[in-house]
C-alpha cells in the first residue's frame, strides 16, 4: 500500500501539469448549438365561455392561476381611476368573507392573491391549490365592494398622488403617455386628485358587472398540475360564472405632432432630466413586420448593452447610467419610445444624440455584423426565456388573444433568422418618425428648460404640470387684488388716472441699438389714436410706421405697405396709452394669473385674453405698480415667435413716469431703445401722422 | 412535561413532512490557487449561469476611498490583455447571453447567463477578468461619470433616495457599513492609478473568489475546462483587509429628522441585530414576517388597514456578513403625524413582546417560509448565486438545502425573545423624513 501512497500524489501532479493548454488570445469556439424545445400546452373552454390554457411543469411543487379579461381599453374621463379601484377592491370583501378573512386564508397557505382591473391571479404550493382557488373563486364571483373600503382606497390613492409629485420617473411615464396619446385617449388620460375624489361605489360596481364575464376571460394555469386536474378545478371554481355581452368601444387614432415638439414638466431641484422621446406606431402584435421592428429596436436600444443608444450615450459620452428604446405593438395603437436619465448640463447634448441615432436608422442600412450580433442576442433571449414555464403560457395566451397562427412561436427563430438589413431599413422608414416626435423631459426648468427650444419645430418649449395641464409657477395674488386694482396701480405709477386723461401728446426721442448699429429713434403719440415711429440712420429714413387714427402704413428701406387686419388693430391698441383702462374696446379681457418674479422682483402677471385665446401677458411690479414686461406670441413665416419687451430705467418728465429703456427680444434678436428725451403735450399736428 | 414533549415531537414531524423544497445537488472543490468552485447540474433548459463572487465589498474599502469596490465593478467590464475595451459585453451578447454585476457591502458578484454551448466563453472571460484585467485611462474617466449618473439616478433624483444612506450613517459610528456602496464621488476623483492596481492585486485573486456554475453542462468535462482556464492564475500575495472593528453596542436611542422635498412623512426605525446565520437572526426574520408579510400581517392589518395611518408599512432585515440592521419602514398617509404613525408601529412591536403568538400564526409563518424556499430556486442564475453566498458567508454551501430548517425551528418564544432583546429603544435609530419648503425649491 505504501507504493500507492506515493504514486497517487505524483499522478495528481501529472494531471495538474497536463491541463490542456489553451489559447487565451481569442474567444473559444462554441459547442454545437443545443436544441431548443418549446414546452407543451393544452387549451379548453368551459360552457360559460371561459378559455383555459394549461402548462404542466412539475419541476417545483407549486402552481399559479392567472385570469385576464380581453376587453377594449376604457376612457374613464372625469372619474379616472375607478377602473383600477374596481380591481383593487375586489379582494376587500365578498358575500362570504371579510377582507381580513381573505387575507388570513391566503397568508396561511403562504400563497398570494392579486386582483386588478382586468383580472385576478394567485399562486401557492400545489398541495394548497384548492384552498387558494376556494378564495379566488369567491373573490372573483361574489365581491361586495364595501363603501368603507372604497374610502380607504381613495385615501391611499390621494396619498400616492402626493408622493408621486417628486418622482421624476413616475411623472415622465404619465406625461409621455399624455403627449403621445392625448389626455382624451384611454392610454393618455391621468388620474388626478379631482378625478379620484369623483369616484363613487356605483362606478366601481357597474364596471365589475359589465366586464367581469367568462366569455371574455382567459385563465392560464401553470405548474404542478395535470390537464385533468386543471379541468376539474376550472369547472368547480369558475363553472358557475355567468356569461353576458360586454361593452366595446372605439377610439379615434391619436395623431403624431406635425413637427417635433418639446414637452417639459418642471421638477424643482432635479439633478437629472428624465428624457422620453416617443410617438405612436401603427403596429399590431404578430404583424408581419413585428419581428423586423423588434430587431430594429434592439439595434437602437432594446435590452442589449451593445445597442446604439447605450454605446453612444453611456459608453462613449458618459451622459447617463443607461439609455434604451422600446417599440410596443398594440391592437389599438402602439408606441415607440427612447429614454434615459441624464445630468442637467448634458440634456440638450443627449437629445441631439437620441435624434441622431433615431434618424440614422431611417437613412442608413445597418452593417451585416450588427444585424448578426443583434439576431444572436435575440436568439439567446428567446432560448433563455424558456427557463420560466410562464413563457410558454404567455406564448399560448398571446396566440389566442391576437389570433396568431398556431405555430407563430414555434417558427419564431426561423422568422428572426430571415430578417435582412434591407428589412430593417424598410421598417425604420415606415415606423420611426424622426420629425414627428414628442420629446418629453421632466427636470430642472431653470437649468435645462429653455435650452431645449432648439429641438421644437415651433421654437417653443411647452411647459406642463405633472397632470398634463399648462404649467404655472405663480403664487396666488393676495385677497383683494384684482386685474382692475393692478391696472389702477399701473396708471398711478405713471402719474395717476387724472393726469393720464390730460396727456394729449407724447414724443420720445432717443436711439435704437440694433446689434452694432445705433439708429436715431423718434416716437410720437397723439389723442390716444395716432402714432408715428421713425428710425433714421444719418438723416436717411430706415423705417417709418404711421397710424393716422384710421389707417396705418409701414415702410422699410423705401418699401411701403398698408397695415391691415390684426396688425392694424394691434397698432391702434399701441397708440392708445390708456388701452388697459378700456380693454373691452379692443376685445380684450384682463385676467390676473398670480404673482411671479422678474429678476427676483415680485410681479403681478396679467393675461389679456381675446375670444378665449391668450393675446399677451403683462407683468407689473407688485411694489411700484410699473409695467416691467410685456410678452406676446406672433405668427411669422418661421412659425410662432415669442416677442418679449422689457421696460426699465423709469424717468419722470413733467409728472409723467415712463421707461427710458425698452428692450425687445425676438428669439436671439435683441433691439434696445434708449430714450434721451421725453416731451409732454407738445403741440403736434395731425399731418405729422399721415400714412404713406 | 410529557404533554409538551409530545407537541414538540409532532411539530418536528410536521416540519419534515411538509418541507416541499427541491434538493439542490452540487459538487465543490478548491483549485490549488485557492479558487473555490461550485457546480450544479440541471438539464431542464439549455442554458448555463457562469458566476464569480469576490469577497470584497464596500466594507473592505479604505475610509478615504469609499465607493472603490463598486467603481471597480464598473472598471472590470473594460477589458483584459486579450479583450479590447468594450468587447466584454459584446462577446457575451453576440453569443446570445446576458451579463451583469452588482456590489454590496460584503461582496462583488459577476455573472453571465449563456446558451449551454457557450460555457467555455464564460470561463474564458471570467478567467481573463481574474488573471489580467486591463483598465485604460479613458475607461476610468468614462466610468467615473457613469457612476456619478448612477448615483444621481438611484439616490439624488429618487423620492426618498437618501433613505438608506441616512439610515446607515446614523446607525453605524465605527463599522464601515456607515458609508454607502456607491461611496463618495470626491474619493473616486482622488483615486490614483496605482491605487486601482493595488486594489486589483489585493482583492481580485483566486483565493478571494468563488466560481459558481449552474445549468446544462457535464460536471467532469467542465472541471477540466475550469482547470485549464483558472489554475494558471497565481494566488494573491497580499493580505486581504477585512474590517475587525466591532460596532459599539448602542446605549441610547438616536433620533433625527431628515428634511427633503418628498411630501409624505416617512418613519424609519433601524435596530441592530446579529450577523446573518446567527440563531437570533432567524428569529428576527420570522418576527419581521409576522409584522409585515401579507395582508394579514400585524402592521398591514393594524397600521395600514384598520387605523389607516400609512400608505405602506413594512419590516425587514439587512442580512449582512457582520452584524446588520432590521428596519421598520412606514410612509404616512396624507395629513398623518409621523409620531402618531411611529406610536402605532411600536404598539404592534410591544404586542409581540407581551403576548406569545398563537400556534396558528406561527404555522402561517412557517408556511410562508416554505413557499418562499420552494420558489427561491427556480432559475439557474439564482441557484448559482445562492450557492456562492452560502459558501462565502457561512462556509456551508449545503445551507441551500438546510437553511429552511433554521427558520422552521424558530418558536413562538424565540420570536417574543427576539422582540424583547432587539426591538428596544436604546438599540435603535429613528429617522423621520419630512417635507421642507426650502428643499422642495431646490435650495
């Protein structure tokens, strides 16, 4: 035996030395591809129309039951939230059990039971499956929707809405849906405090009665159960469920914006922007293009780390922890989205990269190596997903729900292999809309907001609150302050209403600074209905605008045209130094919005509305009453533009106080007027105002 | 006494009979360089999980260089002498696999989930990572920014994102659990290249790692491959720093308020508990289950449902290698005073201290545990990780099959004793997370 004792370590040593030498310089070759086999499933239907899908898998002694209603989406409108309440409340009481009895029964077997607006699900060890189904069936068939449980749910929902106010991710999910589908579409509407408070028990009960019917339901059973047992259980626990007609609804297809728009929800103190770029896609599940679209999406930014968005925005630029995209086909209307959370200062750069990558797919054929890489990845995904027996059940359910060919999933890998680079280019051109995007961002308004205007076709960032309503960061005005008191204070700041009535003519003489040029500027007002503005350079008239009380004209560099329509009306309003005292004469209604700030100075914000539309917004100092700013949106050949006029350096002449500095901003263009001299009630003749 | 003995006997019999957990078979051994290998064969699906767990987490960090372990996790996807920058993930995804990693206070875990014919690719990549990972300056700079974004996304820009960091920094004064795994960005900025090299040579050595593989493969063939890829990696020569500091026993309650922009008050109570694996740890876990697992649990039933004080109330433990924490965690309903909520939570804990739980309630907890354990080993990736965990923390891989018995052995008296021993005011930190106008305005 001694011999062995010595020789054994020697052999082991030899074995260790003779370990096969490997070549580390390159990746080892793969072995022969393993066969991928899809598991089996069975289907049957109960007399009441309930469809049942069974996947037997005895690896673990547990079983799950999931029942899903196949119903059209519902637009909930002013009571948004009642559908999900109905789902939540089902398990809070039945004709046989109180909420705590239901909870006790499920917890005691270590199982779980969930109810939701489109169904119910439960799971447990297989030895407890009858105990589980007993409760599940009771909850499904005999819910009582107790009033006090509704109130509890309402309180929870209102608290939940309050806590969601700081969740950038949550707000982003809501606002991107609202932007993509619109607030009046089931996929875009939002539950708010108001809609939550409007929900009644009747809403909940009638939803349950209308939609929880076996003829639109699919029960999926997966796990340690035979088909025979499943049949017995389905009949025993769900056989008495009564069938009935269920309502169907149709919705107008939401349209994508005609040009890219930027939708921004301000979130105070945000250190990142949550970007979600999206648009609707008309693509149904199982559509012949669906697999090619899925490959296209993976190239861009599906689950794969090697996707273009991840590689560009994370691995190359380090803008984000992760950037991805998604295309979800849908029977009503599908969606494309691309998203990432990025730090404030690179938000605009990140959007530029997103747009580049989306656009690139629609212009350039992908390299074959890219296509092979993505297809390999998707192949592996499919194979790995089969580890979970729920996958086969999902395949079966999708096949039923979407009317897919029976062999859709069995032949999936073949269809994936057949996708070509030309297919990708074709579907990218067909389904991606790089010029009709909703670019939604939740983030820091001060640091990020306006930088994004360059991405909007109309040059404007649209600001919304978390519920998709136009955004306002104004404080409410104190009690007693109205549009009229603000206007009165404004006239007082000039010199008082009585003084204003005595102001017959006003002449302003100064300079207009236009870029590097300084031009001579003169403006004259008379009788609140005549106005003249002349801009000259070295004695030569550069621009002249006149209003003679009735007609108006405008000349620039010798070219003259009549001023008419809206423009003429605007000119008349401008000529009337007291128009704010008689806004109705101009069809305007002043509306006090609240208190905002300009350069840390509190200002009253007053909207002038015309026929329900916003005409302009005026800002008055809370302290002095003076008007500090006026902003107006005007249509130009380049689209709508915002004109902002800032007033400062107020000077008093003969008891009248007017701004001596008027700065006008149109986009990047700044025009500054500096008044050197003001002449009050100087004698002017009507001929001074003659139109050209 | 005879009567009592009989009850104990029937309970034990019941336990044995009802334990429906599937047994996980495995083999394990050490390579000469100290690498511990665990293999579990399962041919149900043609996939394989290749994982490596390194026994280094944030608690092994130099206090002047917090965040290093997690940052290193990012860097170790950069490449090696034979793998170019960015190719690591490319190889795996091109083979139809997925990969990722994560870092905790105690360990760093890397995994690939591959089609079973690509097992060798996983071994090649993991051995390259262990043998001669290569990190270029460009990669360091890029990943530094990526980690900063990770921190912003997970903490700074998340509701209550500082909850964990605040809890740990209040609960620990001495032990390195006091800092977060993501660490300090200033520390990461200050780290020099030589420090990275030293960190790698110290911790990323075979004698500090477990290679755990589960799935569709043949054990004997795989042993040969493992030998070929890993046995040439030299054993580490540096002593591996493990914190020996023991957190001093708390003698007085620590109480603080954290002001932030989140609207609903949130109450956290953190109690010090023994390390994972201690008998008391299991008693505390069962106590938490009693308090917050399922709709019928004490906190859900009383605080959330009946009193409607909270939108959510829970209790759970951070099982860690060194003595960790158990938490109650509750978010107040709108308009509810946090102290009222805290009182309601305390009442439920006091009830456990004063009244033994019923036999039926104990049985419920055991049934929940059993259900959890049965479901726990459903994927090969999960099995590979669990095997490595049990080996790394307890030196007993077979706990994957037997740990359930430790839970099932907990008695009603044990639960009451755990509540009395650990859920005491002087052993806890209480934090209120409250809304503050200034914070909400971003100041």
